[in-house]
C-alpha cells in the first residue's frame, strides 16, 4: 500500500480540484460525534467569537486587521457573539439569524473533552489525524525544514448554519477541506478564469469576488453592464467523510446545505512564496523623492517595463492594461461617472521633455529600475504561472 504522502503528492501534482470520497477523514473521531446526544447528556460547549448576521453570505473583510475575518457583503458591521453549542443549534430555526464560526481544531477537541472550557490552542491534534493532508512542495523543503509544525500548518474548524455562504474567493495555499458533519456545495473556478471581478488589492475584501452568484437569477441584482460575463463553475457536493483538494488561487464559493462541521488543512505554495518575494523587492523610487511628478513618471516607467518583460499577451500596453484593470476590479465600486467627476489632477504625467532635469535624472536611474524588473520577472518565470494569474498579480502589484 502506498504511503499517504505519496497519494497527496500525486493529487497536488494534477493542479486540479480532486474529490476524495470517504478518505482518511471518514475515520476521524469527530465523524461519529453525536452532537444531539452530547447536549442531551447535559454537556455543552462555549463558543466564543461566533460571527452573526441577518443574511447568509459572508465576505472576507479586514483580513489585514487583528481579528478581521468574515463580514457582510453590504459592508455592515459584523457582530461577534459568545454563545453555546445548544444556542447555536436552536438558532438554526430562526430565519433571521445566520451564525458562522471558525477556530483551531485543537480547541474544539479540548472543549469537547473538558466540557466548555477553552484551553490555549495546541496545533498538535491527538484525535484527528489531519497530518495525512500536509504537503510541502519540493522547492520549499529546504526553507521550511527547520520550521515548527505550528508555523506551517494550522488545521481549522468551520461550524455553520444551513444556508451560510462563504463568498467566492481564492486562497494562495494548498487547501484540503474535509466534511465531518452535514454537507456543503462548493463552486470552483480556475485561476485562468478572467471574469471573477475581484476586489482591488487595497480593498478590505481583497481576494474576494464582487460577483454574487446567488443573485444571478435576479436580473435587477446583477448589473449586466458591469458584470458582463458570469463565469461557469465546476460544482462539487461534499458529504460526511469526503475531502476536497482546492489548489492555490482557485476561486471557490462554499455553501452549507445543512448544519455543517468541516476541517481545512492548508499548506504553503511555491507560487505564493514567489509572489511575496516580488512584492517585497526594493524598487528605487526614493531616488525621485524630490517631486511627486518624478515619482509618478518613475512608477509609470517601472510598470511599463515590468508589463513588457512579463510578455502577457501581444500588444498589451500599460494604458490598455490599466483600462482592463479598472473595468474588472474598480468599475463595480467606482462607476465611470463617479470617476469623471474626480478625474481632475489624477492624470498620469507624460515623460518629461528631452534635456529637462527630470529627463536626465530618469536616464541616470533607468538601469536600476531595469535591474529590479529583471529580478521580478526571473522569480515569476522560475515557476509555471498561467497568464491570467500573472495579470492578477500585476493588477495587485
């Protein structure tokens, strides 16, 4: 019999979502946890930091802030409540409430065993053999060899009411999602899909799609002029004991069909590491600190060089790329008429005339910008990156 790590490596190598029917998760103890019998016995669990709202779709927001996580698509304040498992179940029958909770697996296991207390989380789980879904890409093994297990993997529990939806988004890691109680429907879209209408990278809900697929039958709710193309999804239903592998940067929308208990195990991806290295490259814009016009021109030159070197598609100019970026990621938030009213003073400056002080300064520093561009492109070309994913990266960058 082959080792589990060989099977996981083979699954990951396909670079496609893979549904594992009744795999390792089907033998985990939580599969057989009878929540009703547990509560009837007089025991209960304290649930802290449960997300509560009056509509079913939860959107990732404030991710960069401490404690930031899922919120409402209407950008209304998300309420966090402390409750018990008994109250969590009772509130299922109230159509005005949707509850969604996430926490570390070790906490849930300890809470079950200690009747309602919340001990300090420990990544090592004595009961669910989540390590069967760990994965380290060969190119990252040397870098992660001496890392603590808890720094690389953190199995997370997802507990949700029926109807709760995690809005379409992507994760930059390898993700194995196991269903322990109830069932979920997952819609999947490949990184090559050009019509995901992601929020801008600077937005609080970056990595999320602005297109709410649950509204696609309601023509008044989906602006066809903005969302010109609704992408087609691959659909998977996860039942008790099933595990779904979701590759890095695959967009997915997750809907709880019943009350649901799931576990996700994520592993770092080489592509995520490569993007991070490029993000943190030091670009010598400080040489243009004397004037805002100089910084704008330098940024325009740098991005133009980067776009040219990446060779995304023929005749893709910086202007056309910027127009596509606005159309797909900014226009749903900032319509053209809104932009027109605020366009004054926002035009990108042209390159300075020959012989000007700024033009000479740019000539003297262009080589240092070129060096950073070469380094960035070399890092990106070292791994196989789909063109659409390169465009997404450049749009974020």
